[in-house]
C-alpha cells in the first residue's frame, strides 16, 4: 500500500514538533536546575514556611559545582537563615561559620554571616558560645561591633607594690557590665563590692581581687594584686 505524500509530510512534521518539544522541555528543565533558579524556588518555599524543604533546594544548588550564577557564600547564608527558622540552630551556625571561613573582613557576606551568628546565639541564649566565637575572630571591626558580648579582664591602673600614704586604686574595664572586688584576698562574686569610682586604700596590707561580669552574666578571669600602703613620712 502506498503512503500518500500528505501522510509522509504529516509524519515528518510530527517528528519535528516532537523534537522541538523535547528540546524545549529539556532546556526549561536545565534552567530550573540552576543555582539561581533553585535559590528562587527556595525563597518561595520559605515564604510559605517550608524551611526544611527550602534547605533541600539550597543543598541541591550547592551540589552544582560548575554553576557560578550564585556563590557558595550566598547559598550558605540563605541556608543558615532557613535552618534557624526551622529550629536547627547548630546546623544554622555551621552554615554561617562556613561563610566566615571562606570570606574576609570588609566583604558583605562576611558581615552578614556574623550578623546571623549573633542572631542564632542570642536567640538560644548561648552567650558563652558567642563570646568564644568572637574572641577567635581576627577582625577588630567585628569585635568592636559586638563588643558588648565579649568579656574583658579588669586592669589595675596602679601596679601592685608598696606605696606611701593613702591612695585611690583605679580599676579599668571594657565592655558593658560591672566590676566586683574584694580587698581581703577572698574571691569576688556578684555579691561583692561593686566598683564605682576607685578604692581608697589607707595604710595597711591589701590583697585586691577584681572580677568583671558582663550584662549577660559572663565572667572574666579574676585579677589580683597585693598592695602595701605605708604611713606617709
């Protein structure tokens, strides 16, 4: 049986159309599997409160090593945000710290990562962990920005030793908090004398100990010094 010319033409056209459709959907599928597309989709899921599903898309995007449309740092920042909102603070912290490790002071992602770290730790009341992370940071800019979370040892302005005549011992401190002290050698606590404008030392022997406690209850090391105050000649 002979196939009519019209049937042959129709078959060719159908084949061409099928090939074009396959190519189009393949192209669309490729576009939807780029880092940029996955990031956009993750944002849509996050807007719906589907944070864990959003994280899965971020992980898929991170696995695309040959795609430079979105950097690892930007993806990890979004991952940290979604994990925090999903109630996974430890994993969120790891994602943010990855950004800190791969960026440097002055980069937008570096600053945003530290902002996320502070948010995660304060939300969880992990002030000790935050102080430790900040102490290990090489950026003085970051330390200065978040100095109220750090703990600094108090410093005696006048070095321990022997002095003639009564004098006022000045204790210097940094950060937001208070200094507590004793003059009899006992260990200071938050129930000890609250330092204000100096300690008047009259003739006698004193072992002064001081402790700084920041606004979040973190304590410094105790500093100590022995002062021998002699009668004025």
